[in-house]
C-alpha cells in the first residue's frame, strides 16, 4: 500500500485549486475537515490514489486559509 503522504502526480495544481474553491464555497470554515474526512474514508476503503488526492486538497485549503489570514 502506498503512503498517502507522498505527492500524487495524478492530481495537478489546477485541479487541486478547483476542488479547494468548491469545498470552501460549500463548506466554508470546515472545508479542510471535509477534505480530511474524504481522505480518511477513501484510505479506509483501499483507494490510495483518491485518498492522496483529498489529502492534497486539504493541504491546499489550509494554505489558502493561511494566505488569506496573512493578507489581513
């Protein structure tokens, strides 16, 4: 089983950003937690690629949040 913390080349930066924007629009403050939930859910079902993709989205959401806070 592959490590879910390794970068996943199957999801590119543009897709990750798009998924992060949708999650933020639908779930607001909880967007990163929702992405973490999906990462854990897919990992528990053996779908490492999707789990890694969702983990990358969670990291991206947190980076976007941090960037917004630093701007203010």
